[in-house]
């Protein structure tokens, strides 16, 4: 670390404020040798901890510099090692959670920019958003963002995370991420959620169901669903047909009460919505956990039926 960088970082840490010209000076000094060194990275974290009202210019510099540091410290370039992931998590979560939007934005940017990221870092990043939403406390719930429900900033961060190149499934939604979307949906029903949240829930879960391979449910849960769907009645074809026609709440209620089913329900499901056995089991498992269909579930089913291009009749 250069003497100038060291002195500027120390002054910012002491004063709790930084001017635009000082950010420019740090930017010049930080890249004077083409890289960000570990001691410079720590100095930036200390400064970020101290700054009382970080400006957009500071956040941009902080995120850019530490992204460069994380992606270029190992080999090959662009991959985040487990050691680097552990270092970042330990540094960011010294008090158990992410305290600033700059740190949260850093996590998201790393998922977007990295070729690959260790699972521990991906999970940590997603837990920060989920915890903030469920507890109502965190960097996305301060000032104008203090809202009763999932706000637009949180929906935007979640979207970037689950579709990030370095996420669980690059540019696609993983099972863990889809399950998280369902948990947040259930927890935030009847809240003043931003419209962006409903769109993300529908698109995220549908992406998982329609574009991925899935692990099977447990044998006990699969057997329960099998018996449930084999009840005498119209089967999955009829269920999705009624959903496509708009009678989604009635259809889901019938499903949960065991009034619809057929022995060949998986074949019918494929014809109706191109969901395979694991996909249909996963979705029904989630839908059957509450007695009534909510608006999010209705929108999800309608989207799936429309996306497959095969609206069906009961």
C-alpha cells in the first residue's frame, strides 16, 4: 500500500466522511501497480465501516476495487477460490450480517462477474437478502426503503443474484433458489410488496421448473403425492386445464382435497405443461402446503401454461 493510499484511508476511517476528490485519489493510488493488494482491500473495508453517509461515488469505487481484488487475486483470473470466499465472508460478516449497501452490492457484483463462485459465498449472499426480508432489518430496510413487504431494491438484488453467471446455475434458477422464492412468498403474503417481486417470483420459479433437471423428492413424499394424484378424478391434465381457463383457485382446492387424479398423471402432465415427474412433484409439494391458492401461485401456474404453448381443457 502506498503512503498516500494509507494516509487517505486512515483519514477517512477517522473522520467518517470522504470527498469526491479523495475517492479519485484513492482510485489512482489503488491501481498504481495494476492491482489491489490485500492491505489496500482491508483499508477499504475499514473506511466503508467508518463512512457515515456513503455517496454513490464511494459505493461504486468500493465495489469496483474489491471486485477487482477478489477476481484477480487467484489463478485462473475470474475464479473466486474457497480461501478468498472465506476471507470475504469473514470480513463482511464480522457482526453476523452485512451492514452496508456497498457490501451487499459487492456480493451481487461478484456473483455477476465471476466465472465461478464457491457455494458458501453464493449461499451467504442469498441468506443476507432473505434474512433482511424476514426480519425487516438490514441495509435494504433503511430510510426510504423501510417498507412493509419486499421492496423494489430487494427484488432487483434477488433477480441479479439468482440469474448471475456465478450463481448456482449460471443464468438459470437452482432448486435452492426457487425454494427460497417460495419461502419469501409465503412469509410476505398480504404485505405491500413491490410489483417487481411478483414478477420475479413467477419468472424465477418457472425458470427452475421449465429449464432444469431436478433431484427427486424423498420416497415418502413422492409416495404421498402419488396416492394423492391417483385419486379418482380428472388428473393433472384437468387440473392444469382449469388453471389455464382461469379457475385456478378452485382447481388447487380440488387438488389439495384429493378430488382430482389419474393413474397416468405424469404422462398427462407432460402433455399439459411439459413438466416431468420430478418437476411436477416439486411444484405440487409446494402448492399443497397451504389450503388456498394465493395470487402468486395463480400467476405462476398461468405463466407456466402460457409459456409451454399448450393451453389444455379439463
